[in-house]
């Protein structure tokens, strides 16, 4: 008998969908997953440099590299793309997730990232925030220092007028 996994209530409040077998709808997010799968090969996680070297500019612009900060729930952000920075409210290409100006997005990412590290597989989430429908893919990678990290690509579409802006 097969039983569906139950999503913890704290995650159900943050995400409309949590997908452990991602099928991205946004083109750039789909390309990010394609590159990750190609570079992963038979490894548990590909090196971040392999992903960053192979991904198209459109993907890199919407992506960040996040590495857990020891002894805290925070993540060090590096290589934040030119479109990822304003989405997250970051002033620079590097910093901390806790410094992101978009607090609600940072909270969502702070819940998504450990989930991705725990499962060791890509996780795709969808949610609605401020009149935008977001699609965020987090993939496990090996950082430049050899530690566990995440390559995260995010994209959104503006909702038509009259749709919930929650």
C-alpha cells in the first residue's frame, strides 16, 4: 500500500505547492533543473562551479548560491544574479539571507533550503506573494569550499488584476 507524504503544517502555510519531483513551468527554472541534472551525473551533488559555468545568463540572473552558516539558521548568499537581487531585496551579490529586504521571501527560503539539504534532491515550490506567482527551485550542490550548498533559481509572473495578492 502506498501512502502520500504529509506536508508539515508550517510548510503548508508558506507554499501552495512543494514538489519533490519537479516539473517547472517557468522556462529559466526548467533550464536550471536541466543543467543541474546534466552536471550531477552519478554524484550526490554537482559542484556549484559546474552549474554556474554551464547555465545560461538568463538562469544565472535569476539565481543565487546559498551555503548554510554553521551554528545558525542563516545562509550565506553569493553570486546573486542581477534579477535575483531585487526579487530578494539584496543590495549586493553576496550577503546573508537574514539581510534580505524581502522578509517573507527570506522566511520561505529559510524553510525550503534545509528541506532540500535533508532530501538531497531538487525541490520546487510555488507560492503567491504581493501579486506575483513565484516558482522557486532549490538544488543541492557542493560549494566552492567543498561544503553542502544550494543553487536556487526563482522566477515569477505578475498575477492579473483581481487575483489574490496574499
